[in-house]
C-alpha cells in the first residue's frame, strides 16, 4: 500500500496538477486495504479500477459508497448476466469484446449498462474496439494499452496505425470486400505462428454461462487473444 501511494505521488509530480489520474489495483486489495488506499487518493485520482476482486460485489458496492473516486470493473465479464451483477456496484463498466462474446456481446452488455445509467469503457485492444465503441452513446473512453497498439498493426491488416510524432491514430487501409470490419491477419516471416495462435484462440468460443464467475474469468483470461498473441510474438522471431 505504501509503495502504491508513493508511485501515485510520483506520477502526480510528473503529470502536473491539472491531469486526472487513473489507477488499477488488479483486484489485489482486501476491502479494508482498498478503503484505506481510496481514502488517501486525494491527488486528483478519479478512477479506481478493480480495487478488490470483481467477484466481491458487496465489497465493491461499499467502496463505491465510501470513496470519492469512480469505482470501475468488468473487464472479465463474459455475458449479460455478469454485467447485470456488476452494474449496481460500479460507476463505470469495463467491457472487453474478446471476453464477452465479440461485438454482439459487447453491445448487449453496453445496453445493460445503459439501463443502469452507467457509462462503459472499452478494455484494451484499441483497434478492435474503435468501431463498436463508437456505436454506443454511453461510452466514456477506450483504454489505450500501448502493448496492443504496437502489436495490432504487426499482426492485422486494416487497423488504425499509430503516428508517434502526433500521438494520434489514422485509419489504416481496409478492404471493403473483406467480411466483418475488414481486418485480416498478416502473413509474417515466422510462418504465421502468431496468426495461427490468434485463430485458435478465437475458435475456442465463449465459456459456458453456468460456471462460477471466478472460473469463467480464468477461462476468459486464458482465451484472451491478446494474451495468446503476446506469447506467440515472444516465442517467435518476428521482425519488429
């Protein structure tokens, strides 16, 4: 806890006084720890992501009432039932299309959030989420995860490309003849190992809805294409 608060103070000093800070505990605190850390976040921190396990909905609800910063969770939800369970206890619901049933599942979960007067945040994989996130009126933001921003243009065609000089994205070339959103796997010099892992991870399908939430979350993490791609890139010798 002490080290985490020290890091936040360092970031505040670097970012300046007029920048909102967002922190992610990855569900690592107990409810008591999260309450004490949250009470100390009087440093312009407006977003407290997964202060405790997302399975502890009663704890999240208590933290939402006790703390000034917004409580966010939901990146591991797999269906609308998980979404409905979390919606009453968060201020913003995170959704990940690679875990909640693709674009159709993402839109359904966003509708559940809207029914609870909540905004949604698209979790990571910016190129994947840009089209679907732009389609809902209750979007708060899209998470800019730099690892995915670097990987997506290497592995996929038709994605927005990063322009480091201007720190924004421009639309990549897309083929309107391609199905869906027009993206396609690139053929890499490693023989397409990354693409094969990506395709295999997609073919696994969504985890069954009748399993306990913790098990569904674990399976979602294992089946996340982003994790599979990252592992494939590390194993292969793809050119940067």
